[in-house]
């Protein structure tokens, strides 16, 4: 674990660059240890996604391509939309207090309280962690497996941010400008509104982050996933249903039988 943490720090600090090959022999010599712990550490980093390696090939520091990052952001958008919205009617007063606390913490760590000094690396890390915990808190009623998936996607994006910052670039931080709206939505316990704010913010920031990597990149997949997520949230909102205009309605009776096709009948009231 100590070897794993040491190599991980080297990658995230920029001491070794994206795409740079990693030699087990060289690392073992540098650390003054055998190759076994280095090999296991590199396998752990490969599972985490920080190292890429093909069979019988030397591992190298992962490169985060625009296509990969778009896919991760797109998956986060659509999964967060569904995960947050299922909490409609389930958020308690205690949940609201926890959401408000997370927002306050992120704002303090971001210097929104008027502090003018530049944030330290530790403070930046704490802010990123607080944001991840805020999103997973909003997703809590989707179940632990879904929350774990979403946290994994957030972890992947956090790694991307750390690597970009190590190279001297800092993609914009998500959601901060929407905190007043998120506060209001959480106080109203409106899960659909909270989901729309998070989805819209993450998608918008993802586009800006992709521009750091490839200025002319067109995130068509991200656009499609965001549109699908927002349509899903709109369809699930109470105000999305058409008002009764007094016209006749249809009654649909569905009958299902084991091992047979479903039959249905439609009658007009």
C-alpha cells in the first residue's frame, strides 16, 4: 500500500506525466525494494484507471481523452438525474439540514465567505470531497449500489481534474453558481428540481472542462444524454401533465397471462 500511495502521488502531482511509461525495474531500484510490491501497486493503479497496460506491455500513466471524459460525464448526468429524482417525497428535515451543511462547507472551502487567500491543495481536495458527498447525499434514496456507481464516476472526474491541475490547468468547479437554487429546492424537498439543477450544472461544467482538453471538441453524446435526462425529469414532474380540459378520456385495460402475449382493450369514456 505504501508503494501504491507513493506512485499515485507521483502521478497526481505531475511528477510523471500522462502517457509516460512506468518501468517496474526502475521504480523498484528507485524505491530500493523488490519488483513484487511495485508490480502489485501498478495493478492496483491499473484497476483504478490511473495506469493503462496491455498484455505483456509496459504500463504507462493513463491519458484522459476527450471521448473518455465525455462518456464518463454523460453517464454521470443520466444516472444522477434518475438517482436524485427517485427521492421525491422521501427527503426528511434531517436530510435538508445535511444538504444545507454540505453547501455551506463547499462555499467556505471555496472562499465564498470573503477569504481572499489562495486555497491550499488540501483545501481544494476537501472541497472536491465535500462536493462528491453532496451529490451522493442527494442520490441516497436510489440505493447503495447506485450511489456507489455514481461515486465511482465522480472519482473518475476528480482524477481527471487532479491530472489537469498538475499540468497547470484548472477546469471550472461545478455547481457553485447554482447553490441558491439548490438551497431553495432542498428546502422545498423538490427532488426533481434538485436533479435538474445538478444535471444542468454538471453538463455545463463538463463542456467547459472538455474545452480545456480539445477546444473544438463537439460533445454530441453528452448533449444527447443531458437532453434525455432533462426530458425524463420533466415527464416525471407534476406540472408536466396536461390539465383536464373536459374532453373524453380513454380507459385501457391490460390483461397479462403467463407464457402468453399481453392482450389489451381500449374503450372511450
